[in-house]
C-alpha cells in the first residue's frame, strides 16, 4: 500500500464544512454540496447570505424585490436595523456600512459546522458605533433539510458607553424569499405558530415562529416542474420581547421585529444577545414538525467564542456545553 493510499484511508472528511472562497465569500456545505454562501465584500453595504438552497438545490431566497428597485438592499438573508443612534442601517440611503472586521473561526464537524465572525457598524463618517459577534451554524437533517442557527451578540463600539436601537419594524435578521415563494408574486403562503395565515393576520402580531413556503421550479426544458419548499423562521424564548412581533409582507419578506414597540439601549455591561433559527424544509409548512424544532431550539445551548485552546488557531467557537471544544 502506498503512503498516499494509507493517508486517505486514515482520513475521514467531515459531513459539514465551511470552505473559504476568493472575493470575500465562504461556502457552507453538507457532504460536499453547497447549501448557502456568506458574502462580506466591501462593495456591499451589508454582508449577506446567498443563495440559501432548499433540498432541491434551488435557492429559496433572492436578491432584491421582484417589483421595486428601491429594495435592492434586500439581499436574501442579512443583518440590519433601521435606526441605530439615529443612523439608517437598513436602506441604501443612510451612507452607513456594516463590515466584517475579522473571522474568528470556521469549525467543521459531522453534526454541524459553525462560523464565528466579528462585524462593525459604521456611520457615514466611518466611525464605528456598534459591533457584533455572530455565530452561524449549519445543522443537517434528514431528506436534504437543514437548520441555520444564528447567535448575535451586540455591544457598543469600544469607545462608546451605549448604543440606542430605536423603535422600528426593521431588524435584526431579515429574509427575502424567492419570487415563486412570495404570496403575491408567486404561489406562496405565510403561516404562523399561532395558526394565522397571510400578511393581514400575521403582521405586527406576536408569534413564536413564521413560515414562508411555496412553489420552487426544478429541472429544465420538458423536465421542468414545480415542487413545494420553504423556510420556517424561529424566535428564541431567551430573546428580548419574546415572542417577537413579526414584520411580514405578501411580496416575499419576513423578519422578527426586536424593537417594534420601543427602543432598546445596549451597554457593555448589558450586551444584547439574540438567537434565531431557520429551518430549510421540503414540502408545505408542517405545524407539528415546527413545534418539535422550536422545542429543541429552546433547549439547545448557545455559542462561545474565545482564544485558542488548540494549536494553530487564534480563536475558537464552541457550544457552551461542549467541554471537548
């Protein structure tokens, strides 16, 4: 047996991997198949995830609104907030920037892959007003489904005592679904944990989760047909103002409104930690399955980011209860 064959036999690839790519991107893969991709190039005003592929391999999200050019800031799945210390970090009109300052760790594994990075929120003068540590985990499920879990830790910039997240419908985690999934432009349906269906019944009301599901086109030419896939977006019971009041639109948009009713002041002593979960699923919305996933999400411990405990690493990311690291 050659040395190369012996090394290959000893090496077992991780099921879940994060592959850094040129042009400021990172690919999240399961068994070598890309599920979603992180973009953080400075040519964009905000980092974002695109595509976000369903079990079929087709993206369930899009960049931009199907009918309004002034919504080009809607980039698939992204982090934003409409009013931070009076600055617009939502639209493209505020001349603000959210930039990735560094990546802490890419952690591959069989049960999940985790990316940890640091984001800075900068005003029009280039002054940092807020910073975030973000942990993003990809968790595989059966039949090509998977979970995307986020933990967002928000603090004032180092030279500021506090930062004000003002009352707004917009922020933190935003999702723009594909045109075909939209209830208006496609054949989609918006559902909530409380049994409500459609924008008029769900908008502005408290729900533990919201689902957007609809037709997705697969195949080409004579083999082209549609199937149903969707995204269920969960709020976490530990989040401030849980259950969230939701901002949803029939044109293909959903987001948990963390500051819908009042401002929230963040300090170094009391950073804001929020957790969200996306379930990327096949078939129509399943309330019983969503209930199980919500229960498991509520029990699952969050993430820690810290300096290295192993060789050749500057930082590491791990589950709070993971003693092995």
